[in-house]
């Protein structure tokens, strides 16, 4: 069973995080709230809150997939993250339905949250990340 709560964030892949922060601040007035290097994913992530959700600027820090993304497509929309309740159960349900998954078990992502990706062919070419917040971690 999928217990979807909301869109957690929309991720935009960028080459230079500082340049991107400056652009989003100038154009939309958005201020970064959280900035971290996620060592396990070799990624730098910056959250720009918008109401109940955020834009997330992500940049490779050794992440080959993000480096390839930037080489092929340049900066732009990378994935949409959907907050779920019970990520393990959600993944088991999706797997049982034959939905192609990148991750069959969750891993630790930004902000210490549990994350798992669905394969883009499952959603017509859009990379979707499932997120279950670690309620003990900083927002």
C-alpha cells in the first residue's frame, strides 16, 4: 500500500551550487535553509523552501550519475521526490506490482531521511524518489 503525503521536493541538478543559489535568490527571492554534502551519495544538496515543499539544488561530488546527467543534458530538472509513510511497505507493494525500481530497499539520503528511487521507465521518463523523513533529524 502506498501512503503518499506530499511532494517533498523537486530536485534540480546544477554544476555550481553557489551560482545556482545566487540565481534562485535573485530571481525568486529563495533563501537556502539546509546545505549538506551527502557522502553516501557523493552529492551536495541545498534546500530552498517554498511553503510545505522545497526546490533542492543537487551537484555531484563524485556522483557519476549526476556527472553524466550534466554532460548529457546540462543543468535542469533531475527528479521529483514524494514523501511517503512506510517506505519499506511502499517499495514492497511497488515491487509486487512489477514496478521497475532503482532501489529495492531504502538508503540514507539528505537530512538523514530514508530514500529510494523508482526507475524512470516506471513513470514515463521521470525519475521519482520516495522519501520518508527522519523526524529526529533537522528539517
